[in-house]
C-alpha cells in the first residue's frame, strides 16, 4: 500500500529484507518482537515509536522515520549503545519494523511524538537538532577518513590485517548513511583492494604485498584525500558547487531546485537496465540533443522489490523527441532529466542522424580536449560523454582505436566482448561517428562506445554497441594494468616513448605509497626526478626532491598526492591521440570501416583458424587473410567447390564480388547452393551473390532478381527470407533515379512499419520485468524475420539475466544467419567441460547456422562423446560441407563408426555425395598396402545407402582384385557380399 503524504507506508513481512539489509539484525529484531520485548507502540505522522526492554533499568527509546523520496525507506534511531555511528539499523529498530509489518493495528495513533523519544521534539527544534547532528556526523566521518589515509600513507599496507579491513567496510557503511557518498564508495574500493592483497599475500605464503595493484591503490588514496580535504573546507563554511553537492554528499533535489530545459530535440542512443550491488534496479536512457549537442540521461531508480511491480521506464529507441521539456538535476554531463513533456515523437530518420553528425565533435583532438577539461575538476566523474566523428577503426593486436579523417586515433578498451559487438554493428556498413564515454584506462585516453552512426546500403543508421546488461560507459572495465602489462598495452596501443616513461615514473610513485612514505628517501626520489626533468617537468621534479627532506612522513602526504595527480594530467596529454599511417594499413573487406596493418603474407583458412584459436590473431586480420585467399582462387574453382567455400561466412563478401560479373554462371552456382540440402550460410552466400549480380547489371540481372523474389516469397528459412528482402530493398534504392528521392523514399516508407514493430519488440525485450514477457517479444522478433532485430537479439544473448532468454536469443540469432556469432558459439562449445548448458546451446546454434568455421569444434565434441545425438544432428545440418571432415574423423578414429549417431548423420546426407566421397578415397589409396585394412570401414559407412553401398563395393573390388594377401582377398569377398554376388552369411 502507498502512504499518504506525511504518513507511514504499510509493508508486508516479505518486504522487510528490502529495508533491513543486515539479515542478522533482522533475525534478532524478529526474536525481540516475538518475545514481547516492545512496549508502547505508537505512530505519529511519518514516524513510528516504541520502548524496547534492554539490559538496563530503563527501556531504550526507539523510532523509525519513513520517507518515500527518492525511494521508499525507513531510518532507525535508538538510544541503545549499539546504535552508534557505525551501525545502520540496530536490532531494536528492526523489531519495531517487524511489528509494523505484522501488526500495524497495534500502533496507537498519537497527536504528538511521545516525550523523550528520538525525534520527539517540536518540528522546528527537530529540524535544527537533526541538522546539527548530521553536520557532526559528517565531520566525524571526514576526520576518520583523513586519519585512515594518513596512517596508510605513512606506514603503508604491510601491517594491515583483516580486522582493519572490516573496520573500513563498516566505516564505508556509516559514511553512506551520513550522505558522504563519494567517500563511502572510495572507502569500499580501498577495502576491496586490500582484501585482494591479503588473499594474494596468503597465497604467496606471507608475501607482504601480495597481489595489490599499486596504481589502483594510489588512485583510490588520492581520491580519498582530495575529497576529504574538500569536505573539510565545506564543513568549515565554504559552500559547495551544486555539481559537487551531488557528487560528494548527495541530495534529494526538489523540482524547485532543478533547472528548466525546453525545446529539446532528443535522440536516444543507449538504453540499459542494471542492478547495483545494494539491490537497486537502474533503467537508463542516454540522449543527445540535436540542437545543442549536449548529452542527457533519464533514469528510473528503484529497490529490487519495488522494481518488480513498477511499470518499467520505457526506451525511446527509434524515435525523435522533438520539443521535449524537462528539468535538469545539478551535476555533470550527461545531465539527468525529469521530463514534463515528451514533445512530438517522430520516427528516427536520416535527417535526424545527419543532425547527430553535425553536432558531433569534429575529430579525436576535440574529444581529448573535452576529456582534459573535464579532468581538471578532480571531483568530476571518471567519464565524460561525447559524440565524435570517426570513419575508421584500426585493429592493432587485441586493441582497437577509433581514427578520424586526420589519422588521429583514440583508443578503445581492450575488451573481446566489445570487439564482437562492434563487429556486428559495422558489418556491411561504413562508420561515420561513435557515441559513448571518454575516460582513462591503463593511463590511456579511452573511448567506451555505446552506439555508432553508420552508413549502410539503405542510408544512415544508428546501431547500438552497448551490452544491454552492462553499466553505461564502463562495460568490462577492469582495474588499471600494472608494470609490464601496462607497458605492453601502452606500446601495443601506440603510446609515445615519453608517455610510457612518465607512466613508469607514476607507477613507481604508486609503489612508494604502497610501502609507505616513511621509507621515501632521496635515493628513491632522485632518479625519478631526473627522469621527470628529461620529460621537461622541472617543477614536478623539484617538488619530488623536497619530499624526503621533510622530517615528518605525514607532512609529505598532501604534496605527494598533489604531484601524483598532476602527473596523471601530464600523462593524459602525452598519451593522447596516436597517429595512424593509413598508407601502411589495409581495409578489411567484410568491414569496410576497419583497417589493419598490412600483412606480409597470405595464410590459408586452416592456418588462420589455428591462430585464431590460439588467440594470436584478431578477427579483422583473419578476415583480410580469408579475403586474399579466396580472391586468389580462379572463379572456376569457386564454382566447382561451392562446398565448403560458400559455407564460410568470412568468404561471403569476396565470393559476391568475384561472382558479380559472371552472370549465368553465378546464377547456376547460387541455384545449386539454394537447392542442395546444405547449411544456412551457404544459402545466405547465394543470396549475396544474386544481389551482386543484379547490382552489377547485364543480361543476367532480371533472372537474378526473379530468383531473389522467389526466395523472399517461398523460402521456409526466416533468415533467408529476411536477407532476400533486404537485398531487394537495396536493389530498389540503387536503381531509383534519385536514391534520396521518390524511389528511395518509397523503399524506406515500405520498411518503416516493419522497423517500427522491430523497435517496439526490442524495447520490450530489453526492459520487460518478467522473463515470460521478454520471451514473447523474442519469439515475435524471430518470427518477424527482420535483420534489423539482430542488435536487440545480441544484447539479449549477452546481457539478459534469465538463461532461458539467452538461450532463445542464441537460436534466433542463428536462425537469422548472424555469422558474427560463430566464434562466440565456438568458444562456448569449446568450454563444454566448464559449462555444459551453454555448450549445448552453442551446438544447436552452430548447427542452425551451418558456418564451416564451427564444424571443427563440433567434430571435436563428437569425438569426445559430448551429447552425441545433439552434436550429430548439428553436423548433419551442415549438409555436404560436413561430409569430408566427418569421414576424416571416423577414418582417424574407427571406433566412432560403432556409434549409431555417426551412421545416422551419414544416412541423412545425400547418397550420391556419400558414395563420391568414399570412392574418391578408395581411388586415392589404390595400390596402398593399408587399403585392405580400410575396406571394412568404408563398407560400413557406405551401407547407410543402397546407392553408396553399390558404388563403394564396386570400387573396392576393382582396386583390390589383383592385390596379394589374405586381407585383400577378404576385403574383396566382403565387397562382393555387399553387392549380393556372394551370399551374406547369416
């Protein structure tokens, strides 16, 4: 039940854990209530009161104050000794809330607060007293943090024990309760680091520093000290900027505190749903204003228990909010908004996306300048939102960089999951801009992209990059890299020697802070000062050399932290944009906006697969090698070997370009791929070939168009129909007199209704509170069969909390032919010993896709005996592509032929293909001594079809009739029995 203004919300017993986080205190409180230890239950306005029997002569005075903003909450107060600065909710306050949940009718309604109760003075005195108490609590908390930092700074972490870490965690809880939100968060970060260090120390048999990351530790210590110093000044009377109020101490901002913002024209470029560590659900939309280029955020923040029964905040993906009105909260970009009017909503179109590009920062240099300006404020959040024009991603090793038209590059995080999401967003499209957050990662200026504006065959599109379940701008962010790891990352990312040298100096300073400033001596600082002078940082070098001269180690701390922070800003400048020499790069055919360093050689697909599996090659370099390899093959070989070449998703663009001018020959090859029982990827390649033939022009154009029309209308495969429909749309736009004019507009109008339905279902899939609703949306998206659904399906696969939703998303992605998922599914199957359920999903999905890159791992799983029925079905779904590798495997391991699943897979393949495969092997071994030994296996495999049995038996008789030895004659006799020439024994 909701509470009237000034009243107390009614709650059920099942909701108690939502308000009392400490299960132990709740249990104690329940026992107190059940034992009849509460007296004089009363209610006045938004407060609850009681007396609680204790160990002393007088009962304890207990009260609860209810507040419904920003979220429903109870705050307990008690006169017992346990209810000190370090306890959030004592057992007596817990017992009072239990009483309210179980028996609200037992509370007497009072006209005033009971005398002597906490908060029982008049309203005016209560406010004044509460304010004074809050001020004192904050001051005490700041002092405790200052003491903590000073002790650690002087003595280091060597003597920190588990009890001290527990004290830090309790201090963090108290800081949070008293609204010192930034100090609370950083204190928890510090405790977590020290716990990791303690665990590492135990693993290292008492090593003093264990696994403590020095840079991460120094960063937290610096933030704690600077924040404490700022709050000391504030508590002494210095006012805080509103943005600092929000960041440092927090505040419930009333409507009158917020600033109006009107005539906004907003485009949502990211939407996320996440649950915090303290059980709050946050649903967030990120917007860019098309008029000003400013970034905004709308959030819904609710306790988990309340989120389950509250209408979720909706996403505005695919829409433009024109003329929207809102009020903005004080803070840093993206400014949080509370809408009063959503304005006139219209579909997101090319004009709106052109406006996004017009408001984006012009280059990487502008993005770095925005970051440097943002970081000047030491209390600003770590990240600043940007939209920046970039036309290329440069793939170097495991890390990507976003490159502008000047060749300047901004690093992207080293995150395999991000690489996969970007690959899905950039396939068959040209990058125009990235939208996301810029910050520092491993001392490198880094952009965490949330969305990309790309130009595809049908015009401009906004494609999401954010993982639905990840925190915006911080997906997959780890702690700062240390030592050689940082150096390797910096060098791989192209950082300058000066930046690497400064990073090393800063890291050594962090190490000094870990060991404690008591040991800081001239012997340690003089070499570092010399290196700073080499970098022309004279003032910083001089300051560093003065520190050991101060006799009291505590007097060194403030200037040490100041120096450490200044060197960070210098490092940001030195490690800024990297210059990319475009002349030494090569574009990736599958991803025209991605470039790699030009390889010196061309590797075969088998070697590429080996290096990819070993982690020695990224997907983009692999795609270049695939394109080179297939481009070097003559068209006649591509036609003759449709399988397995056409079943390789990485070869599709090269095959389409090669076949485009071949006309009738290309159509015949495509028809073969479409009609033979084969895996889905071979058929998808056929559609791409037909599209390329039409766009190339010539006599075959009409026939290719007609074939695409038949596929769109009659194919049972939803992914195939979707691809054919998109191909026809691209053709219509390309052949319009003016693509941006009536012809192109007609195509876009025809697609608008379907895209609108995709957006609505995608919103439900991303934000619906129940698993059942999300599954229904996923099913509808799959049945709709539109490739525009792929980003939403990928987000559900990577980020949905329900395994069932993730599983169905995997099947839907495979059904729509998403070849970008092949490597992900292969990794899942390869990890079958660690996660059997996900491996089973991957096996099904790889079978649906039929991409030859997944066949090797399926065969490996089959050889291991993993889910033989499921894996055999997946292998069989590949069609003729799987025949030769399967026979290779069985020939290498003959015992596999005893499995019914192996023979069943061959039985469901084309009989002529099975016969041809086995006869080819017999002919290749004619005259070999081991052919007679192989003959029984070949006959057993051929026995799955009458035709293949006859063909193989005949070939064996011809090959072995004149061969000497008993084994050869026995093989001939067995072949004759298979033909019926010799009667089979019973």
